[in-house]
C-alpha cells in the first residue's frame, strides 16, 4: 500500500509540474532571429510581431538579424541555442529547401520544433519598363525568342523568389537566366536600374515601384487576386497550374519543453489577433496563418517535400 501511495504521489507531482512547466517562462528577453538582412519580409514580420509578443509574454522581444549562407548561418545558430524558448527562429521557404541544396548543413529538421506558421503571401512577377513587356505572355514570347538571355534576380539560391522563378521556368518551358544576390535589398538597386530586368518579388518590396511606374507588374504567383494589387492577373492564367507562395514561421530548438512551445504558440495567436499586426501584414499583401504547432510542422514538411522535388528535377544546387 505504501508503494502504491508513493507511486500515486509521484504521478500527481509529475502532473502538477507538467501543468506548471512554463511558469518560469520567459525569464528574460526573447530573441527573434531573422536569417536575412533588415528590410526583407522575414525581418518586417518579426518586427511587426515583436511588440505584441512582448505584451503577451511580459518580457522584451528583440530582433537579431544574422544573414549568411542562404539562411543557414542563423538557422544553425538557433539549432545549437539553449532550448529554453528564449531564442526563436523566423524562417521561410529556405529552411525547408536548403537541406536539398547544400551538401553540408548546420541543421536537420530534427533539430527544430515548429511553433506556428504566421503568414503566407504570393509574390509579384515584375519587369523593368526598358524590357518592353507588359504581360506574362509577352515575357514568355521574348524569353522563347532569346533563351538564356533575359535575366531574373532573386535574393539567393533557395529563396522563395528563386524557387518561384525556377518553377515558372520549368512549367512554362522557358530559359530565364538566374542571377542570385545576397538578399532582396541587395538586388533591388539592380532591378530598379534595369540591370536585372525581371524578378519575382515580395509585395513589400515592389508595390510602391509598380504604382509609381518604375516597374511593370506582370502577374502574381498565387491563384487568386493579391491584396492591394488586385489588378494583376494570376500567372496560372498564362502558365496553367502555376502556384507559389512565400511563407513565414516561428520555430525553436527541438528540445524546448512542450509547455513553452504551447505558451509561444498562444502568444503568437494573440499577436495575430492584433489589429495593428493585421493591418501591417495585410498592407504587405500577406495572409495571416494561425496554426497549432502540429499543423505548422505538417505544413513545413509538406513544403520541404514539394520544393526538394523541384530542386532535384531542376538540378538546383547551392554554389
């Protein structure tokens, strides 16, 4: 009987500890690590969510930009960080596709636990006015007449603009020349000058330039209208079946306690309910995504499978 009572007491203590497992979290500032330079979509999303997460968690939330190696530098750092919920990665598609592109990786999917997917958005296919095209059809005609001569820029190998471009090339059967840069901010100067005349770009970076006439909007990579740029047609009207989205998530080291992951997930859901956050992200042409950690994990793994397949078929490798 004494052994039974002791066992029941231990179980009760364990349940009480589990229920209160996140009571000490957070104990200091939470750092959102962005794998890219300031100014890109991941950075803007992190800085938009930061104040609301801080309000929910009761501690400061700081943003740390760690660009390099297509996002691998920051992701590797977070993979090795103390798994206490105080270091959070803000990844996008490159997190899911880089293992298929690089021979040596500083992380595996097993190193992380998903907290939430927070936003998803289509990209905009644009051309410099000097190129002389005003539609996806006109661009396709030009590229077919000059295979390998028309260049498109991206923020680097494995980024969503690059993958959107490679999917476009493969599905349309055309040969665009890919010119990778170190980030969206880095290629915008050449794009606006016409030196890299075509790109798939986040609405965040391109909307004002399309509105001013500095760039020509040709189409969007989603299957429906893009919020704020509704006049642009879906590319799928010219390339049947084409669809590509950029997405953004929050992830923590895999050993992070489930109660902390749950606390972060609830804080993220609360942040996405904020009118200020919604207005900011909607203005960027993004759709808010609210997921459980399990749903986020499934979505990211499905994206990894999809884009890894494209990488193999198109023989995309990191240089």
